[in-house]
């Protein structure tokens, strides 16, 4: 709510400032606001079935609101074709296998 109020106030101030008669012609309007979605990246060196953290975190990636967040997962290890790894790959917006880098 505070962010929306601040954004609306900034737009009102910008429009007011840019519509003044004393403003030179070479002043350009402000840029468009940034993209609505926030990019969230996760980096892991062990996204395998045997790792205890994967058992706990595998559902977290799907819990992000896809209207507000882009979830990007960077895996530093090769796939073990486990059910946990496939679930993580399905639930995130983008999955990057960095094991060959």
C-alpha cells in the first residue's frame, strides 16, 4: 500500500513539474515504471534426492505467486532424475542447469 501511494505521488509530482510553462522543450518525460514482477533467484550446489534440504524446500518454489514473482533456480550439480528435482524444475519459472559451466 505504501509503495502504491508513493508511486501515485511521484507520478502526480512528475506530471505537475513537466507541465509547467517555463519548462524548456528539450526535457523528456520520465521513463516508464519498472516491470511489475520481481525476479527471485535461488542457487544450489546440491539439488539431489539425497540432500536433506531438498526434502524440505522442494515445495517452496511453487508457493511463489506467479503474478508477482519470476522464480529462477540455478543448479550447480547435474540432475539425478529424482522426483524432487523434477518437481523443482516444474514449479519454477526458469530452471538453469549450471553443472557444465
